[in-house]
C-alpha cells in the first residue's frame, strides 16, 4: 500500500480505513494516465473541486456533454485524490487543489502513473432523460434570455462588488 500513497503517515487508523473506503466506490470508468497530466493548484475557495481541460475525457465513454466528473485518483507522486472535477477552458492539465488530496504521496515510490477512477459523470444519462421530459420542446435553455428580467437586489449587488465584480 505504501507504494501507492503514504498511508503510514496518517495519524489515525480510522482515517486510514475511511481513505481506503474511497477506493471501494463503484467505478463507471478506470483509466491509467501519466501523472504529468495532473498539476496541483492553490485552493481559492473551491474546496474539493478541481478542473479538467475541455476535451480531456473525450473517448472515455462518458457522454458527449460531460461537464463534471466525480473522481478518485491514485498516483504515487501525488497521493490519493478525491473530489469533483469541472470542465474549464484554457487549461492543458487536470488541476487539483490541495483540499482534494486525502492521503499524501508515496515516500517509497515515484512512478509516473495515475489511475483515474470515475465514479460519476454529469450530466448523467438520468439527468438528460429527466431534462428531456421536463422540456420536450427543447427551449428551456434560451428561456432565461427571453422575457423581462428582475433587477438584482441591493444585497446581491453588494456581494458581487465585494467579490470584485465590476459594476
């Protein structure tokens, strides 16, 4: 196990059991990639959520409109990673914040592989089916563009300004 991740560096045996539990989740797809296709990024309020390049999961059989995936990633150089990845344009690698690393990297192995376990992808087939039944004419996507818009409340305007969104 130490060749996969540094489980022995964890203080609590119950934590180790909980982390091993992540690997027993039902998998939709398992692929092996180079660890060089993954980079660690700074957490900026997106705890537990990383990003993947636009076409990264094309050809993995996850559907043509895959916007996000729930993953477990095991990589000796990176550790055990768990969380959500959302599609993001303009990047070339999977980006993982520190908060997604559940077990530190292996201290005895530095192999260059990463095993990506896809637990779920979204929108799922069920999401698409439900969406089709709720919108049989397929015009709901544009409905937000049409019609009269409500003015944002003062509270939302202050919040957006506080986050740095220009007026």
